[in-house]
C-alpha cells in the first residue's frame, strides 16, 4: 500500500446505490428536523413538553426522541391539532409515508 493510491483490495460486495437506510434512522432524522423547525413559542412544542414530562426540556429542544415516543405521537390526535398549519402538513405527510412502509 502506497500513499496517494486507493488502498482497496477487493471491490465492494454491494453497490452504494443499493444500500437503504434502516427505517428507524429515517424516523429519528425526520423527528429531529421536524422539532428543530417547529415554532418555539407555538402550542406544538409546549404540547411535547407536557406529553413527555420525564424528558427534560433540554432533550426536547435538542430533538432527542426514541422510537416509542415517536410511535406514541403518531397515534395522538391532540398533537396534530396543536400544530400550526405548516407543521401539521409536514407531520401528516410523514404519518402517511409511515403507514405505507
């Protein structure tokens, strides 16, 4: 092996275009981006704080959620109602994709 040259001995077993992310990873990334984009003074974020009282405010604001919390929010109609129009449309789109997969 010499510096500046590719040090790959064997070709990859799977083409990079054929690799799919694990669905949990996608859910967590969506949730992180969704909460990060939420209006910090709106009812939706306040609802999250009240819904998960055992989770610190810092964790909610840093968008740290686990899959069970995401599943719980998916079934919660009150959360849907507390979101503003933009947040609600993004959330409902995510829920519809989740039902398909």
